[in-house]
């Protein structure tokens, strides 16, 4: 069945560092791919998404490209801020059903 | 504004009682809604698919008699945790068309 694997955290970076959180998926066909973010004490928010191969999703300086050939959807940001500290979930969706990876906790140090 | 609402946002109950959680779609009519559970510092696990007008579809390992789902209208799905026990304490979240509700924190004493 469909599944998502993402790098385990926690990931700790200094402010303004480059961020990469790896995510790979297993699925048949062409699911949609998502990154969700959960800030401390808050609910889940959609960060970005891509619906087909080679699509790039972007939001708030974060980017991820749907790579069919490597079944990946890695999250990147060129310069992180303290306010980016949160848990990031990679996910895939099919017919509105969304399957999540285990999440990666990100700590940004000032 | 919010696309999906949940009520209550938190609930504390005694062991053995039943608790009902509502999920409302504010912007869409939805024949399908989804229920997830999130334990502390863990990911969201899909529990079941709520189908308007028919039975819910449960994921493997989820007890359908324990977690009753009713999708009575195109904008409302309810999850009832029956005979709740401390191990049912968790964060329950619903989703509609990829939008997630704010969640309901259940604590069973």
C-alpha cells in the first residue's frame, strides 16, 4: 500500500542555515504530495503541495519538487528562521485520503 | 477562515463513558470525511473514512465497535469513542478535502 518515509529528527540548525528534510514515498500511480507543518500547541497546517510529476510547491520560502523518478518530495528552505521551529510532515494523498510520514521535528537556534 | 471545525476542542471523561466528537465542513459539502488519531509526539494515523449515507470504512487494526462513525449529512461527521479507557486518550483530528480540523484532545481518567 501507499506509504511515506521521511528523515527522522530532531533536526537542529542555526538561524539562516539551509534546510533540507528528505521525504520519499511508495505508491502506485500519481498521488498528490504534501508538506504539512504543526507549530507547538497548534493544529496541522498545509505548507505546500504538488499534484503531478515535476511540479514544484512553494510557500513561505519553503520549496519541494515532485520527483517521480526518485519517488521523492524533499523539503528545502534557503534560510531558516527561529519561527520555523515546528514539526514537519510529508504526506501523500489520493481521493482526499492522506497518508502521513512520521514527522520531523525542527529546532532553529537564534 | 476555518474550513473545518471540530467540537469540542478538548474533553475529559471518566473511564467507561462514551464521548462524541463532531466534525463540520464549513465550506464544502463532503460525501467523504476522514478521522485521524495523533498520540503525543507522533504522526497522524488514519483511523477511518466516513461515508455520507453509508457505513464507515475502517483502517486495519481500528475497532469499528469502539469508534463509531456517523456521517449524517454532507457537512457533519461524528466520531463516538465508546466505553473510553485511558489508552484512548489522544488527539483526534478530522479532514475534508485535504483541510484539517483543529483537533479534539481527549483525556480519559
